[in-house]
């Protein structure tokens, strides 16, 4: 699926992990025969920093005898990359599944490292240390998968065909559509909630991304605008608050931002909305505006500004829906209306673990076609493989990055010259985005 996720570099087959496995393009299972991770391979990226630090493996001082007991090469951040088969083998060994070295995964791995006597060739089975069991267990909670480029192209054709043929296609997006812009996701291996949990709620450098004012739409955001313009997508439902769908040009009547927009504030008296050129936490404020702590999320939604409408002067509130808040009724109502009309739902970059938003993807007309592109498994994956009355697969399941999938989908829906012209015009579109995010000038009234 995601064939070009890892750039091919010189193969380093060392007994110690590098500073970061992200800089290398080889499988971290030390007994893997075909070490190179190629575009044609299904791949896995994992991270287990808590157990890694607790075991002392990140200590660079002295001889790393503990590392020598590992089946895999874990870097100093507790990260590792594998062929999907190699990860399944390692996980199987960690879960005490007796997989024989000579038969597992069609002889994909073998014992070729004499420095690992304590783990290998005990009764013909791979053996694993208790430390590494904990590493694998923690890494399994946030593991990310990347399918081969062959699968990516195959599924892109299937999705493009559904976009052409289905009467009412909608798109449901999550944080994964914005990760290419530098905005972090929530439940990935370096997600905001993942880092918070793995660091006992303390800050982590990987949690800090760019300012919202500085990010611009990704390839996926722009592709969705193009698909709406082409008539292939009727509506977009988003869980994101980064404002990139509106910035990219999705019309207001074709978009439901379920969790609000960091660039839109609303008067709590007259309900007038204003779109800001900066995130609601920035910009000029009025010190006389009092805080108002929300009973549900325990946050202050007031932005510190007043309504500019004549004879109003009410307090402006951000529109972001925090955990514990209720969704805005009108926004949810519009989303439900279009979700119920859907014959095909394309989910991009969402773990589908937040309700009631995730219930929308199953409201469409039967037999509903569902396609999901995300790095992690979701509770709705099985629905992608349901069959129609003729025994044909209804949907599609793609593991990996949304930009990679959408590039292939657009190739299927546009001729080469048309796609080239559209992609080459991104520089001009960037100028328009910049103009809407500059801090100079007046606020735009909605």
C-alpha cells in the first residue's frame, strides 16, 4: 500500500540499533534473512518507549549486554521497523505461540547470529527474554501498518471505481489527513494521547508541532476539494479542528466540522460567527472579558474578544469541541443527513474510536460500501471486506498514509496532463492560503 514510505538507503546490518530506526531502511528483526524493507513489502512501525526506558536499554554507557539479549534491534527511543511477517513472528513468540524457526513464515527467519544463544534454538523454537516481551506488548498497543505499493495501487483503483460509480459518496476524515503538514495525530506511535500516556502525562518533544497559523493543506486536503469539484464526492465530514478543509476550499455547505474549527469563533449572545486569520488562542484580546469555565470540559471557551455586531458587544467563544463537550446540534444534524444518503463512505486518517462521530460511517444506504485508509486497525475494518450478493468485496482497506493513497486515486480519475496541471498549480494555491492566514488585516465576517 504505502510503497514509498521508507527511502531506500545503504543497508546497515549491525548488531546494535541506530540512533533512530527511522533513518534506516531495514528490518529490525535480527534474524531476518531479507533485511531490506522494499516498496513491495508490507511493513510495520512500532514504538515502546516506556518499557524500553524501564529496562535501561536506552543507556549508552558501557557494554549493552541487555541489547544483546534482544531478538530485535530497538533504537534509543524504543522504536523499530519490521516486515509484517517478521513482526507477526516476533509478536507470536512474545505471546508464547510455539512457532518453529524452520517452518515459520516460509523460512523467512533463521538463527544466524551466534551472539544470541539465550534466545535461539531452544527445542527448535525462537525464545524471547522477559524484557522484550514487555517491549512487544507495549508496542502492540500503537503499532502502525504500511501495505505494499502493489496493494496501494490495486486498492486505489478499487476506490476510484467506487467514486465514479456510487451515487452518493462522502468522506470522513480524522487527524491522519493532516500529519503530512506536521500536525500530530492522537493515537499513533507518536500521537498526542500516546505520548501523554507513555510519559505519565508529562510533555514530550514529539508532541510539539507547528503553529496552526503556519500549516497549509496537504495533498489529501487539496485532492478532496478537486473530488468535490469533479462531483465524485458530495460531502465531507471531519473530526479535525485545524481548519485545513475550509482553508483548502471545501465549500461551507459541503462540510461538517464535527469538533469545531480553531479559526472560527462565535458570539454567545447573537451567534454571529467570525473567521480569524489566526488560531483562537492568538490575536488581540480584551482584558475586561471574564473567563467562563465550561461545566462539561472544564475549559474556558471564551477567546477574550467581543462581538463586533452593532448593539451586541457579546463575548466571543471558540467553536472547538473538547472531550466532554456536546457536538453542535446543527453541525451534527447536517452530518447525519448526508451520512444517511451515502452509498459509499471513504474514511481517511481516522481510528474511528470517538463516538458519536464514528457511528456516522454506518448510517448509509445498504449495501453500503466502506473504504478506510489509516495506519492502525479500527473496529470497523471487517466491514470493508463484506461481500455483495454476487460474492464481490464491497469496500476496501488500506494501511498507510492518506497522501500516498490519494495520489494514486487521482491518477485513476484524471488524465496525466490534467493531473499535472492541477498539481503544478499548488504554488498559486499556496499564495491564497497564505493570504488567509496573515495576521495583518481585518477579520473576515462569515
